[in-house]
């Protein structure tokens, strides 16, 4: 699965990386961000589950990501409570280019869209 994600990321103009901040260990998130940065892939970081950790732990975590990587933007959200989700959706909408449809609107496909969204759950 990760190999397919990396292949898709190479062709992506922008990657949205979702990180579960309720997890104590963020090693995998840092590894992914380091690889994205090394490959000059523009990244928006989404820190999810902010409702599950105290602000005293959240703010240093955000700072560590911002100091370590060149991120296009960082969002702090609680998907369950919908906190911050509206701003994230506006950013997503504004980040996507307007292009003509590649297929007729009534055509159904079983091929997944080439959008990379990785949720770090380790």
C-alpha cells in the first residue's frame, strides 16, 4: 500500500498527510514528511484528533512539525467533532485545479481516483 502511495505522490502536485495526534509516537509521520520533503513534494499536514490531547501537548507537536519541515499549511482538526474541517475543505477546494472532465459524467469506474491521502496510524 505504501509503495502505491509513494508512486502516486511522485506525480502529485500536492499531498495531504493526515496524522493521528492522539498517538504518542510520531516517528512514521516524521519519516513520511522527510521523504516528501526530500523529493520536493508540496505537503499540507492535517493533525487529526486534536480533541483527544491537551493543548499543552498539541502546541509543541505542531511546532516540531513546522520547524522540521517546509509545509504548505498545517491544519488542526477533530474530524469527529468537525472542528477545523470547514477550513480544511475550503483549502482543498482552492488547491484543486479546474480541469475538464476526463470521462463522461454518467460513466462509472472501479478505478480509484489518483488522490493521495495517507493516515498515519502507528
